[in-house]
């Protein structure tokens, strides 16, 4: 029988608390699976700005905080999934994404959705691997 993999919840006080029965991230071996982050300000629990740029920056900041809590950074990210309520925001997403992630860029899926929790305009999750 295969050995049971150790699973460890990762939590950052600099990212919003989970709003349901899930972890901010789960580390399994060398892999880190970050739950979707919406643009909640961790200090207030409210959406960070109404415009897409402000919300996307907050999502990236939240993910950076979770990565940091796991001893990782954006350079360790291998896969992202982005959910947008308006695909017209795609060019701004690409601009901000390139400010935080670098070549070789992670694999990515971007999906247009009808709505997101709390009226957010963006949600992003990711997978990272410890170098």
C-alpha cells in the first residue's frame, strides 16, 4: 500500500479568511493548491474597489500572501485558473498578470462566468510547486 501523503493547510492572516468550509491553500508534498481568491480586503472583508484593475490587484496580492505563507512565490506557480465576469477585462488581466508572473509563464485557463461570490469581477486559483 502506498504511503499516505502528508497534507497541510496553509493560512495567511494577510489574505481573506475562507468564506466556506475550505482552506486558503493545501500543501501536499511539494505541491501547493491555492483556493480561489476573490478581491476581498483581508482587513475589512469587503471588496477592494469597484473597478476591475483594483480587484485584480487585490486578488494577486491575496494569492501572494498565501504563497508567502507556504514559503513560495509567483516564480513557483505552474498553473492558474482565472474566472472573469466580463471577458472585455482580459487585456487588463494580461497586463497585471505579467507584472506578477514571469517567463516561462504558468499554464493558464481563463473562463468567462455569469457571476462570482460577493459580486466580484475576478477570481483566481493556482497550483505551485516547491523548487
